[in-house]
């Protein structure tokens, strides 16, 4: 390397600089090699539309034909006969779908194969002589057959009274989302509560025949968990089934403005915590108007269950009524889904704006 006086022999010449160099920013700062441009703010999605009232079916009249289907678990024949006898005493003409007493060839928890159970429901719904479809029991399996039902044919046939609860929650949601029909969260023909409890029977009978007489719903056990009053459209059912339905094809993405019914059976408090947390994290409960809680049979000591319910639901800042009287309890009221109503924690009631059936 050469050193010495600038301009002396052996000293490298300086490059010539012309013009005034551009200087921006704070003196002494190093200029960024490119111009940083802030990315555009992400678009804010509009809130989901509120839950809308659904199409209601006609009420039943003496002599009406009702189909009994088994979309879930296997049916004890003696209990089925007993339940059919109650329907006949009401003046109904019950017909049993072809595969109700089937047993799945490999899976003992299912009443026949998935396609057969789905076909029974589709054919019963599309039979113009049938005025209502009542499930024989819940259990397991509705999620396996729900996508095999011909929902286009169901929509074309129009609304009918549909009754069930527990695992049938998957079908209640499908009737709401895929067909636009209101349904009845109520007792099933071969379920123990329906066979043994007169008040459970009368709640369903009155709803089917005289729906204007059962517009205010709630047992004496009902009380406020979070105080308030809310108006919205009813939806819901078994909490674990609602969580299992999330992100499945055609699943409901929002319950905004709705009155959510929740109950369950055989879920320990920590599992209920997980189910409720999943429902909250999914965004399904964003904008919810209120919550009505039913029974939590075999879910552990109720005070522990209640602590979980309060911990998860109170931060939503909406009214919550507990022990309203639906689900797997000894007395199970029939609660319409897809119908506008008022939830009032002071009276601990759910009052329908309109009868469950026309």
C-alpha cells in the first residue's frame, strides 16, 4: 500500500464527487438501504349477521302420523314399545322407520349402518303422510350420518316437527343451518325420562298439540347465574356436540344475537372447561345475547360444575340462567330451537315470542 501526501506519486487518486449528496433524517444516522413503507392495515371483517328465526312447522292434530327414527345408538325394543304406547294414547299414529331396531355389524354403539340411519331420516321427512319425526334415543352416531342425509330433499319437503336431544344436537344444527327449520329440543320415544316422568311427557304433548300454552318455560330450580335480560333466537343443545361440530362442513360459524342452550351428561368439570373454552376461542359465542343452562347429569358435584360455568360464561357479560330444566334431567322440558324469545334472570324463565309450532 502506498502512503504519503495527497497528490504525490504513488498516492491513489480520490474519486471525483459532483453535486450535493442527499441527506435525510437525523444527522449522523445511517440511511436505510431502501424506503420502508408501512404495510396496509388488515381489513376488519364486518360482524357476523345475527341468528335469524327459522321456519316453524304446523302443530299436530289427533290422528297425525309421526315417524320414529334412530339416527344414533341402538334401541331396546321393550322401551320402544312403551314409548310408542304413549304416543298412541295422545291420539297419534306412530310409524317406526325400517332400520330403527337394526344393530351395526361391527360397532355396538350404533343403531345400524350410517347410510341406513340417514336414509330412514330422509325418507321419513320426505313422506307427505308424516307430520313429525321423533328420535327414538340419542347416544352416539349422529355426526357419522348427518352428511349422508339428503338435505336438498329435506328443504324441498318443508318444515316438520323434529324432536330429540343429546347426540341429536348435531341434527338440530343441521336442520337450522342446512334447511332453515326450527326444531324441538325434547325427549325421545325410548328415553327413560320420557317413559317415567309425567311432566316431561306433558311438556312435549302440549308443545306438539297446544304450543300457545307453553310459551313461558322454566322449572322451579331455575335461577340466575349472571343477572340480566336478553332477547334473541334460541339455539344449542349438548355442549360437547356443539364443540365437536366446530369447523366441520356446513357448521354454524356464529351465534351472534342468539340465546344459547347448553347442557351435557357424563363430562367431568375439567372437560366441561375445555368444551366451553373451545366454544369461546372459536368465536362462536362472539356477540351472544344470553345463555340458558340445563342439566349436568354425571358431570361431578354441581358446585364444581357451577364454578366452571361461572368462570367461563360470566366474562361474556351477558345474562345466564342455570338449571332451567332441559336435557338429561329427571324432568326435561321441551325447548324450541330457532324461535325468538326473552331470557329473564329475575323470573328465571325463557319466554317465547311466538308458539313453537304454527
